[in-house]
C-alpha cells in the first residue's frame, strides 16, 4: 500500500494488511494495533488515533509498562531502534550531538531510569534539543505515578504523529 492512505482505504484493509501498515505504530507492541483494528470502521483519522489511545488507556498496568519500556532512550546509539524512532530522533537533531551533548543525554537517561525504572518518553517531533533537555530535567522531579502518566501521554502523541504520517485527513 502507498502511504499516506485514506481512511476509507484503512477501513477496507484486511487484518494482515492493517497490521503491516499500523503494527509498528506502538513501539514493539503490535497488540495495540491488533486491538485498534477491531474498532473499525473509522470515520476519520482522529478516530484512528482515538482507537489506539483507547487500547492503550484500557490496558493493564503491566502492558502499559511494557510498552513504555519498549521505547529507546533518547539520543541512543543502540542498533535496535525502530525506523520511526530513528527518524523522529534525527528530526530533532539527536543523531548529531556533540560529545558533550551526548554525555548529557546519557547522564539524564541513566538518572531517569534509576528514578522511574523506564526510559524517558518524549514525542520529539517539532522539538529542539534544548526543549528536550529542559523537559528531561523538569520531569526528573515528578512523582513516579505522575511520570508514568506523562509517559503514556507522550506515547499517545507519538501514535498521533505516526498515524498522521500514514493517513491523510
């Protein structure tokens, strides 16, 4: 299928084609797309985003935590990062950090993991390095429960960006 596609085309996809198109919207968590697929037909692109969000919000805490933990650290040099994540981070300049900037991201990633037990989630599209760093530092002061909820909010923003890339309004 050629992307972006229309909502009508999304509604006419078979389950396998739907998964081929949307299975990677939720980082290494195809269960989100599998459940969203069952909510068709969608009336518009916003309804697709809402379906993905509803699946996430109605999942149990363990599934939510697994999805949060499936996300890569920001500015990582890991080779297993998903293509969408790689493109999104590159768009924010995180693939071209100075050694000092990289060290700062590494230190913040480590501190965040130690405090919360999962990676810092930030929908980086449209953000600058300075914005991301400021949010990192601010959010380190959040309570674990507040930060868990914030991570889910950021994941929903990531869903929106990825679905908007695939479906015209």
